[in-house]
């Protein structure tokens, strides 16, 4: 809902590292949102693999376990759950340069 509120019209969901990587490679995103913990694997490793293939795409990590966010290097932000809309909006627009 927060992505739609910012005007995003296309996005996909992935429950595993492999799904996240495949989705990004098939449809390169301009921004990635990721949790740290996935059903299979973890978001930071998926992001590392995506960056190796596609370059540095901005990332918003939305997680209840920010201390487990390794490696969570720029370009990106780490937002702790529960995330309020204003905090997400600021991160979204900062990363996309709007």
C-alpha cells in the first residue's frame, strides 16, 4: 500500500533469495524494498547478488530485525517495523531523488 501511495504501478513479491534475484534480473527495478528475513534465505544476501548483476539499485530494508541486516550497505535505508508512512515516504523520495 505504501508503494502504491507513492505512485508505484509495478512491483513484484519474492519469498526467497532465488525468487528475488530472478525477479530483479527479469524486470530490473529502480528501487527495491526488502525484509531481512525471507521464507528461504535473507534479503541482504539477495540484494548483494542483485547488485553484483545489475549494479547499485537503491534499497529500503523494512525489518523487525535491523541488527541482523548484514550486509546492508548503501545505497539504501533501514526502516524498523512498524514503519510509519511519513518515514517510508521520506526514504522513498530521498533514494529516488524526487
